């Protein structure tokens, strides 16, 4: 008996993948793009990664943050090259992504007073980066077909939980910018959300 509800594609990875996008000018370009990965299963094993791009579209960024920290470097390289580069807001930021140094050996932890805030923390070489989602709201589920997914090759399933606001802090300095309201699937929401139980299944 064939079960229509069993997906036959290869599960490339499953885990959590919350985004956090900030602007200093609501009508201008994004000032900070950040994303967290907590991978529970993939061909590269399990692991965590935080990626932060400050002034992501600036060809001469000066001392802007270009940071990727992980506890599994092969997994991080795979996620950056095969997924992050394909994500819509990151597509124009290829130069910034090329400049990333992947820093391995980080330790990760979650600090939370749910639903008031959830903070993902990475520490490495005496340094620290924190991504914080504040006032997280009601969860909703998404099943996105390959034609509409960010890679165009995967069916994507996730449970999203939009945040009311968010912040990125690197070495004790909070990067400038705030979330902005935008279209988010079938609703309007701020440009940061938790993303639980996310799975990318190759069509």
C-alpha cells in the first residue's frame, strides 16, 4: 500500500533555523542579516552555527562584522554554500559571504525566559555572539513546495514563531538596527522569528 503522506525525497537536514534581520532605516537596505542553525541530523552530522553579516551589501564594509561560528566546520561550510547563499536576502550578499571566516570550536547554549525572549549564545576564543528574539508569538506551520522554497530544490517544512523584536550582540556591542514589519507567508510580522523543527527534503 502506497502512503501518499510519506515523503520519498532525501532529508538533507532537520533542526532549527531561526532568522533575524535588522534595518537602521525602515526604507533602506538591511543593516544586519543573522541566522542560527541547530542541526539535529544531516550527512555532516549534528551541530550549531551562528552567521552574522553587518552591512551585508556593502562592497567596502570597513570593520563591519562578517562572522560565522560553529562547532562543526564541515557542516557549516555545507550550510553556507548550499543554503545560506540561496536564501533570498543573502543572494545579493555573495561578496560578504565570500569574506566569511568559519571559526570552529565554539560552544553554544540557549538562554530563555519563554515567551519573553529566547537567546542563542556562542562563545569562542574569549569572544561572544548573542542572537535574541523578544516577545515570541503564536506558532504556525508551513509546508513549502520546491518551486517556492529558497533553494528551488527542496520541500521545506517548519514551525515558525514570529518575534516582536530582536537584537544581535557581538563582543558586548549591540549591532545597530531594528526589526521591521514585512510580509511573512500569509501574514504580516516582524523580520525575526524562531523556526522550529525545520526540515529540507530534496525533491
